[in-house]
């Protein structure tokens, strides 16, 4: 589905993707459905320089390399005899890189013990053992080939276009801080399992796309169509997170972080400022853009400070929000949320 936008016939159309994936070895879910959204940019290079995307491809390579390292460290054949009922490694022709039995890991990947050893998110390790670095390392690990492929396809689909439009600095900041925000919220509400994956960071990119649309509202002609498309994708993506064993708190935390960062980092200058020639200097941004910038920055800082203080004080987020458990899993006749 595509939405075309223009501004006084001065804008060229480019494509931008939407989508993300998420999960972990204990909390694994299908990737949200990617959807394409076309949007416009000013032809004037003062607004949108033709940046070459290199950071997003670098992120993809780093994730793939780290998955290979995890499989090497896992070394399934070395402990195959310890598997219950003598189950064999999957794709044992790969030798040391072969996968754990599907009953252990259905996503074709390493064991949870290996993931935990390499930096998976786990509440006790972060809070009790003061290993705060896990809040960031977990976003570079993946539970299996399926998990890795879904997340990396989503990252390529949305990340490259965003980097081409806004540059590697802003997109890199959104990606990393959104991943951190997702990890913090996940740790606040989940204590009984590990979590890995780039889902929080990917949802942050998705959230930033929504705030970019809102803060640059006046440059779009098909405003309602673009907004409804984004909202539909977001709702579908978050709805997937209520399935068992999907870390929807990482999704929500990453999305909110990216949403606020979009107002701070992705505002576009107003056209009259770009087109000024022999005219008095006008304000670069509209008043509502400055207001959104201030409010978002304040909420973002306050949110991180409060969440980190709660986390390292050992507080359980579920004690402050009894209904929040339904963001993680809604029990139905088809599945139970016990132990999730």
C-alpha cells in the first residue's frame, strides 16, 4: 500500500518501509507485518541530503556475525548427549554450528544458557548482579535463524530509507535508545525469563515514523491516508505481541522511546524557511514543532530517569500497573498465560 505526498509540486516521491520484528529465546514471536509507505521530500538538498546508507547495513552484518559467534560458542554436538530422550542436533552436518533440537529451540538457534552467557536480558543479572550492560547487549543477540531473518529483513526494509532521509546519526540514536528503552521496560515487568532481539529498536523506528508524520504534518497532502496506514501497521504489530512468549513490553518501550525521539530528531524545516531568498530570516520550524520538541524531550528524560530508578531499586512494574500484564499475554481458550 502506498501513499503519495507532495508540496506545491516541489517534492519528489521516495519509498519508505514500515515493519519490525521481535522476540527472544523464551519470548519469541512472529515479526510484525511490514508494509510500504511512500512519502515525499523536498527537492531542495537543504532539507534532505542524499545520504548513503551504511549504518543500517553495518547493524545487519553485526547481528549476523554475533549470531554465528553464538552458534560457535553454543557447540551443540558437545552437549548433545545431555538432551532429553537423546535428541540430536539439527543440521548436524554444520558441526559446531549446528542448531539445538527443535524441542529446545524451535527457531533453529542456540540454547538459552548460551544466550544468557553472551548477554541476554535477565532481571536477576541486571539488578542483583549489577550487569546493566545487558540492557544493550541483548538487542544484538537472536534466538534463532528465523528470529534473526525476520528482524534483519524488517531492519533493512525500514532502516535504510530512514537513514537515507535523515542520516546515520539520528537513525543510529533512535535505534540504540529505542532498544535500550525496550530493554528497561521489559526488565521492569518480566522477571522469570530471558529476552533477546532487536524488537525494541525496530519498534522505535516504527514509532519515529509516526511522530515524523505528525510533526511534519503540514507538508503532507494525503495526511489522513498516511496516518491511517501507520496506525493500522502499529496496531497489528502490537497485537501480535499479546501472543504467549512474545516480549511485548520491549515492543511498547521501544515504540514509545522512538515516538518521542521522532519529535526531537526528525522535524523538517518549514518550506518558507528553505525558500527564503532576499527575505528576512524566518523561523526554521513552526511553533507547534518547537512545542512538540520540548514536551517530547522532557517526557523522554523523565521516563528514562523514573524507569531506571525503579529498575535498580528492584521494584516490580506489575505492582504499580496490575492490568499491564495483559500487554504481554491475554489468556484465551486457545492458550494459557500461566508462567509467561
